[in-house]
């Protein structure tokens, strides 16, 4: 799983190598200051040569300038690598979610999916690109410091590093609890995302039922639970870091105790001791950074597991697909569906021929939506198959979505202007075709009354339009597509009878060779249908 996400760094491999080289150079240059200080204390001050002092300080200034420029360039490269990695993972995840079966997506909250795309992806990036570069940066720094410590006094180095096994044990002890806490935190954060999304979406219900105080209490409860998890993680991480810091702080005490004795005995110069202490202090931050990086990696692993499952379920094998061109009929052969051990359809055999209008009726929960999901390929039957032209299963047709248009009762409007919404999903159009589609759906008067006509920008809920006007935009889209199969799922529920009748006259005339499937609760609307099927007792029967 980790290597799967590691592959996202490949497009930026050259930039990553260059950024790593910059890190190595700046890390090595940072080691110069303590040794230069040793030279000043042990060699320049005793000789009293001010010119030498000026020269070495100028050298030090040059090193500082190079480090600043190197760090600046690294930060630019690092930001670009980070953002491109986030972009690639997020786009692939978004594409994978769009292909995912509706049955699985329905089990996820919308806020959770948004959290996956935003927060989890950024957390993964920290675990993939940031972790690797931090290992390089801190690793090189630690190795360089250890070399300088051994050069200055190898005995003192061994004494000052005796705490390392205790640091490892401390980190290992806290790690399981950190991992578990991160998992709970991300689940609660995801729940909070979904809560706010759902409440804003249903704000009309909240206003109409005057539940402001109740929803404020719900939000407060969720936020407090989230705070609890953040505080818990802070306590665990803080305990781990401070215990590690305490163990590391013992090092300088040992150095001063043993090194000071050597200075008094003339076995070690004062400059060497000062430089040794500075190097030892420089060793602490990289070590703590490595420990924190490991904690970040553990958090990233939780996000990786959450995201990875969506990549795994949507692997496409083009070789198993075909692309038929002509549609004649649709047939459900021995189809059975069940949800959570509840049977929806059992051994259903049903045929639809192009050129006919079929009405589908049934009580709420009888399976009308499941039938539509089957026909669209959103849902796979537990048994049986859905055949095109009584020969080929639709699951093996890669361009199946080009054969149908689905118009639903719910809002099908995207953020953008009216004309963009009408053309959505249709690649080849001309102005005359668009004009015809607008006319066939009865939208001319609606558009002419808008401030900027067809270029009026709509939000995703299109609040400036009525529900019936939104449905007519969906019908315009269908007229423009001219699909062999048109599925109308209660999409005339907000239209008056006169507008509905006009639409069906146009559908009959313009899509006379298409298969029309019409789901409705209006008995009067069934007059437009050639045949009517009723769903009852897990069967579909001709009325």
C-alpha cells in the first residue's frame, strides 16, 4: 500500500533528487558554525590576529548566504512537489469515486467522501513526500554531526549517546496509542464534515422546524468530541516528545561533567568542548524531527488505508469490454437483487423494445429505483444479467452510458451558466441543436426572463429557478443527447399537466425510435405509455 502511493512521486523524481541534494548541501553547511567557533576560540583568539578573525567571519557569512539561498530554492521545489503529489492523488481518487458502484457509495456519508478528497489526501502527501525528504534532511544532519563529534572526542561521543536505546523504547511504547488515536480522530473529523454539509444542505428544514438550538447543541457536542481527541493526541505526542527531550537533555550534562574534567586536566581544549556542546545541541532537533516524522507517517498510514480501498475496487480491464453501435432492445434475464438479506427482485424476466414508452409503477420501496440502477449499470444483480439486444451483458459494454439519458426528480444542476448545464456531458453540439433542445423542453421563456439569458450563472442548487424549471433543463440536456434509451424517474413531478403533456408530445416526436422508461406516481400520466409494468411482491408484471 505504501509503495502504491510512493509511485506518485515518480513524475517529480528529478525535482526530488535536486531538492535532496540541496538539503544535503545546506545540512552539511550548517555543521560549519560550531567548528569555526572552535578555531576562533583555540587558534585565533590566543594568537591575537584580528585579520584572521575577519577572514573567517566573512567565510562564515558566505556560508550563511549560501544556506539561505539553498533553503529558499528547496522550499519552492518542495512546495511544488507537495502540491503536484496532492493534485495527482486527489484527481485519481476523485475519478475512482466517480466510477465506484452506487451501492458502496451509498454506505458513505458525503462529508466523509469530501474528507477523503481533502484532508486524507493531504495527510498521505505528508507521509509520502514530506517524510522522505525529512529523512534525508535529518538523517544527513545526524550523520554529519556524529562524524564531527567523533572527530572532536570519540570517548565523549559514546558517553553522550548512551540514552539512544531509551529513546527508541520510549517511542515504541507510545506508538500503538498514537496510531489508534489518529484513527479515531480522522473518523470523528470526517463525521463533523458530514454534519455541516448535511445541515447546510437541509437548511430549509431546519428553518421550518425551528431547530436552531438543537442543531447548535449537536454541533457543540461533535466539536467537543473532536477537541477531546485532539487533546488526547496532544497529550500522547507531548508525553512522548517531552520524555524523549528529557532523555536527550541528559547528554549535555554528561558532556559537561566528563568534558569539563578533561578541560581542567588539559586533555581537551575549551574550544573543542564548546564546539562539542553545540554539535550535541544540534543533534537533538533532527532526532526529535525524525520521531515526529514517524508519528506523521503512522497518521498517513491510517489515511492510506481509507483511500486505498477506493482505488482497489475500480481497476478497469479494457480488454473485457466491447463497443456495440446499434441499440434495439433491453432484456432482464433471471435477475435477482437483495440488500442486507432482503430480496428486492427474484428471478425477474423483462423485455423493453425501442420505439415504445413503458410506464413503471409500484409502491414506495418496491424496487423502482433498483430497476433504474440495474438498467444504468449502477447496480449489479446478485443473479442473472441485463442484456442489450438480448445478446450482450451491459456490464461488458464500456460505452454503455452513451446509450441512455437519466432524468431524475432530484436537482441535476451544476455550478455554471445555463448553457453549460444544458450541454453537460455532450461533446459535439452546434447552436441550432441547442436552440432546438431549449425549445422542445419549453425553456425559451424561462431563459429570456433571466438577467443574462442563457449565460446566467447558476449555483449547484439553482435557487433562482423553480423545481419545474430545473427539471426542464434536464430535459433539454436529454433532447440534446438524443439517447437510444430515455429514463424519466419522476422527473415531471414538479411540472403542471399542460407542460408535462407538451414534453411528452415532443419526446414522442423527436425520440420516436428511442426506448422511453417512465416512472411516475401520477395515474393520469400513464396515458403517455404504450405498456405499463407494476412492481409488486419482488416481481415485475404487465398491467
